[in-house]
C-alpha cells in the first residue's frame, strides 16, 4: 500500500486546517487500534472533518490518490472495524458532535455522527423521551459507529437494535457524492430500502455524517430482579417460560459461574459464588403492568428451579443489582492481561446447550473462559482470559474458538450478534453465509465502491 | 545512572492491562478538551507501550504529552480493566526526564531549584515561607507589583506570583505539640503528617485535624519539622528523590507504636499510600514501607472507620458543597466519608456540586506548567460552583483549596464566597460544642 505523500498532506491541510490533520508518530500511534484485542496497524494520517462537505472533499482527494480510507468513531469496536490499514487515511468523526434537533412533534432526533450515544439518550430524557439502544460502550461510542455496526444492548429483547431506530441519514459515498437516505416519515415505501444496506456495513460502503433517529416516550416505571440458579438448564427454562407467558421483559441477561465469581471478587455485591447461572431480569412500562409482570417473572423463576430471587426495592437498588451484569466484562478483564470478548449468537432454544458446550471446550483446551450475555436474544459473549504474549495459549484459544464457531453454525447461529465482522470474524463469514449470500454481499460492495476505497479488507477480502 | 528505558523495565503486564476499550475517554479532562487520542489515557498508554516496545523514540512531543496529562487519575476510576495509571504515569514522566528531551535552561533551573533544593530541605522551605510571610504581611508584595519588579522575572514565574499562597503566620510546629493527649482516651494512638504546602499555607487545618482527632479520643503524635512526602517529585519524574523523601518520612515515625498515620491532604495521601511500591526494591525499607502503607489513613477515612462522634453544635455555616480532590477520590477512593462528615454537622445543609470529581486544574504544579488548560478547568469548576449556588465550598487538598480560592477571587459577585475543608468545619462544630459547655478545646 502506498504511504501518504507530503503533497497529499498539504492538500489535506488546505481542505481542513493543519490542526485537524495528524501525521506525527506521537499522534498516529494512538490511532493504531480500536477496542479489539491484539490488532494493530499505524495509519498514514488522521483527519478530523467538521462538516459533511469536508468529509466528501477528503474522500475525493483520497480517491484521486488511491489512498484507502478508514472511518472511525470512538474506536470502541470489538471486531477491528476501525483498525487502520498500512498508510491509510483515517477519517475520525468525533469532532462532528452537534446534536441538531429533538423533534417532540415527530418523536425524532437529528444528530451529527460523532455525537456520543449516551448524550443522545440524555437529551431525550430531558424532555421525557427515550432512545432505547444501549450498547455497553454507550458512554463513549458514537452514534455513527452504532449505525455502522448496528449495535445492540441490554434492552434489545424488547426494543430491538440500532437498525430499528434509524429513520434516515446523510452519507458520503465512495465517489464523494453526498446524499440523504430516508426521512422523518413513519411509513415510507418509495423504492429500495437503501438505508438498510448501510446500517451494519461497518464503514465499507459510505461515511455516515448525520442521522435521524426514532425516539420513544420514556417508560414510566422499571423493576429489576436477580435470580440465582444451580443449573444453566433451569435458567434457560425460566426464559422460555417467561416468553411462553407472553411477557416481553426489556432485559434478560445472564452470567455463568466463572463470571459470577469474578464479579463478586471485584465488586463485592454479596453474590453467592457457587451458582451455575445468574439471571438479571428487568421490565419497564406502565407502573401497574410493571408490577404485575415482575411478580409473574419472579414466580416463574421460582417455579423453574431458581435457588433465590431478589427484587430491587427502588431504582437505586435496581442499579446495584444490574451492576452485577454491567460489571461482568470489567471483572473478567481484571483477571488476566489480555481479554478477548467473543460474540456468538444461537437460536434461543439452543442456549443452555451452547453454554455447556463452551464450558466443555474451555476444559478440553485448559482455558479460562467466562461466558455472559443476552439470554433473551441468544447472544453469548464467551470471554477468553489470557496473555497475548503466551503464544502457546493463544494457539489453544484459536482452536477453541474454531470449535465454538463450528458448533454455533451447526445449530443455526451467527458468528456475531452485535460486534460485527470487521477483521476478527472475516474468516468465518463465508462458512456461515454460504456461497450465494456471501457473493451477493461482495457484489454490492463492488457496485458501490469499485475502487475498494472504503475500509478495504474488512468483512471480506 | 538508571537503566536505558524505564518503561521497558516496568512490569509489562501493567501496560498490557489496557485493552483499549475507551471507557476512560469521557472522564479524561484533556481528551474531552481536544478529542484527540494522544490526549487520552488510552492514547497515552499506547504511547508508553510503543516506547517500551522500542517502536517509538522518547521525544519532546512525548514529554509534552506526559506533562499535558493532569495526573488526575479520573481514568483510573473509570477503567474496567483496573489499569494502574498512576504507576504508568510516574514511570513515563521519569522516562522523559531521564531522556532529557525537554531541557530548556530555564525549565531545568527552576525544576532543580524547587525539586532538588527547596522541597528536599524542610528548614529551607520554612525559611522561604517566613520570608514570604513577611513580604506579604508588610504589603511589600503590593509595592513590588506596583514597581513592576516582576518584569525582571521569567514569564512563567511572573504569572505565578499573584497565585502564591498566603503564608500562614505560624507553622504547624508552633500550633501542635509533639504529643497531645485526648480528654477521653479511646486507646488510639496516631501520627499526624503536617505536609509542606499544608504546613506553610494552612497550618490551621493541621491544628483542626489534631483537634478533631483529640475530640475522638486519639492520642496525636506530631514529629517536628517533617519533610515533604515526595508526591511532587514522583509526579514530576524524580523517582530517586521521591524514594529518599519516603525513607525520611518513614524514619520520622515509630510505626509499631501507632494505629494509624493520618494525612489530611488528598494529593499527599494518595502518594503516601504507595511507599510500599516505591521502595519495594530497597533491602532495608521494603518491609517497613509495606507496614507504612497499611497504616496511612486519610483523615476522613479514619474518622468514619473509628465511628467519629457526631457534633452536637453547628459550625456557623448553613450551606456547603464539596469539591473532591482528584487524588482523594480517584487516587484513594475516599468518596463518601467527607460527605458523611459534612452531613453530620447540625444545621448544615449539604448540596452536591455538579461534576464534583472533575479536576479543578490545580494538579500539583500543573497550574504553573500548563496555565492555559489549568485555567479552562478552573473556569469550568467556578461555573459549576455557581450552579450549586451555595456560599461555602469544602475541599480536602491544599492545591485545590488555593486553586478554588484564586478562581473565586477573580470572579466578583460569585455566590460562593468561601473555601474551607470538612475537618475545619467539624473542628468548628466541636469547638462550638465546647464553648456552649463553657470548656476549652479538645
Ligand atoms: C466495553 C465495551 C462494551 C461494548 N458493548 C457493546 C454492546 O453492548 N453492543 C454492541 O453492539 N457493541 C458493543 N461494543 C462494541 C462497540 O462499542 C460498538 O460496535 C460501537 O458501535 C462502536 O462505535 P464507535 O464510535 O466506537 O465506532 P468505531 O469502533 O470507531 O467504528 C466501528 C466501525 O464503524 C465504522 N464507522 C464508525 N463511524 C462511522 C460512520 N460515521 N460512518 C460509517 N462508518 C463508520 C468504522 O469504520 C468501523 O468499521 C462494546 C465495546 C466495548 C469496548
Ligand atoms: S490522569 Fe487525568 S488527565 Fe491524565 S489521562 Fe488520566 S484522566 Fe486524563
Ligand atoms: S478504560 Fe482502562 S482498559 Fe479501557 S482504554 Fe482506558 S485505560 Fe485502557
């Protein structure tokens, strides 16, 4: 790949201004990675546009000079999506951070792509509204990054994922064209649903510069409960029973034994460490309904073998109970120097078996794997605790991951439920999709970006 | 002198612990200001790691970055992975000092004068304090300013002059006896650290601390002429001097006979609790330093631990808010205790300060080395104090105390008029109790 030439840097300085063009070693090293473990590559330059027009000019310049472009939000991605290519131009959108409008009449919100996800929900909360997608990284991830990864969160079971809230956006195409896809209309069937192709496209098809989001009235009440189990099967049975009782809780999350132990070691919440599974349940909505559903869920948990069920007395205690789940990743990350967070998803009926399978794989390869995730939607996060400098152990992790992925695909699951393909899952994609849909995806990329300008080598080669 | 690359000789797993998740970014005052990765904890750690890996030279730009960091440790509180940023930060600053990439003559001279000479010699520091006191109390300072004497000084020092703390008339040794016994002994015997800036500018707060301890049945041992704890040195890359000061500090106390060593300055306390690590290689001091770490307690922490007695009288203040010193809340995780103390005082309403744990920009000598960023943070803090709308703010570190006082003084018609400390308010309440009962202090 060609390194960025001085002439090109000069042009970037003219398009933007020198303080928004980074080229020194000290400036570039910190852009060599995103949140994905063990992936690293220094870019050629990093730029910070402030407007869609500036983005477009940068793309045109890169295109004329054949320099690949990697779009970056806050770099919290967990599949290597914003990890640079050698000598590429990184377009970082964090300075495009204006929240443009909260439209209470239409229940929509308009923001530049670099706005932090949590700021969107905070702005909604001020006027009694609600932006449901809440990825664990919401305090720092950008809304553009969320759209590009189609991020999900703890409330996904009831409220869905980012895609369900994107009504439209402004996007810069690989040829520099600036266009708007979608609008504020609740119903819109004019032509192909073009915006859907860009949601979850991981920066390979276009650079999203502004979004219109759908927002909801804020639920009036919320109740949080915690159930402890001696067997994973019982936990899974409870979930099925809840769904069968026609209740859609907003959250059904679980931690396995390894994770509970780590959480307790770290956060000292007072959890018993000999449980096989801990399930966090949450329901929200009208206060009367919430009360009724919460009582039903607790009864179902008990009937299905929960050893103990606790309900939070108020919001503060609810937050404390939820902390057990929110702390899961943190607690695991403290155990060993390197933490590799995986993201397989299986049909909900396969959950208990899958957790047992992961457990067996860990034993077989003598690895430490903590598993937690979204029981309600089948999304599991087996988390490998290791040291990237231990090459022998890293090799065993590869083998274990291979087996887990095989099994996931065998039971009809997907290799990523929310973190995307990026670089990390590239090798598994074809196996899951099969020839037909894999080639369809590639041909779309070719049609939109024949030159392979945007994030080349991500998702597929 | 030392090895070629300090970051290289650091336990690599400390660097590796950062998984670049970015959760620290929104809490970092320098990142939030610029939104550039190198100004973030994650970015700085990646730079350190690149140096350790031999992928990056130690340059002036690297040095600038390490000195742009406040060392506020907000990142350490936010970090899910438990990265020990304090250790990385001190090592990195020592690294850039050792590489001498930033050696302007003037910077070198002033650093040497303050770190190697003044703060290493308690008698000299106090002597300077005396001279400054005379200078300030005779009005000579105003005269000099009028005569534009400071036109002759280097610009960085000139800017500093109006910020010089008001030096107290008496230092701690004049106010506190080497051994003081409580009226009702609860069997605790504690050592009291008087600090250096605290001693020069706020010796009354040391007296208040002793009073509060006595009122809670603790015998107080205060060794004479204590030296600086070395936190300034450690935070500015002079680890050898910091070790020397740590040894002296440990030697000033008879550790075995004491239940706790009490500190009332957030910044010092945070450093004092790491002597074990600082001296872990020292054949003679390693064990003592470990014992020391266990006994060092922040005053608020200690008071809550021994279930301090709630005062029955008020402190003469009706409303108060609380600014958290970074090193008390992020460094020592002492968060609820100062609030509990304030809330225990009868007739005093406690109101939370928005962004109470966002750095005020004092950060050791940051207000001297990075006046611009420091000022931005101070402005933000003063604005938050306006939001709180309360006449008194309490804090627990001499640097923050001075910074807030300077910020508020520069801002006329600000609702907040007074800076104080939780221990001072508690001491006032105990005193009010005593005078109600017609007795003396303690
Ligand atoms: C602690 C932690 C918890 C997490 N929890 C969750 C979770 O619960 N659910 C979840 O789904 N993810 C989670 N993630 C993953 C990650 O936060 C999300 O993928 C997030 O959406 C990434 O946002 P970002 O702004 O950091 O994007 P980046 O990481 O910078 O970029 C991600 C991808 O999007 C592309 N991109 C970014 N901005 C744009 C744009 N404006 N236009 C086009 N392409 C763009 C990039 O090229 C890249 O391919 C978590 C990550 C961490 C570190
Ligand atoms: S110590 Fe403070 S300024 Fe330095 S990186 Fe951490 S949060 Fe940022
Ligand atoms: S929060 Fe901790 S692990 Fe995450 S990037 Fe910051 S320092 Fe690294």
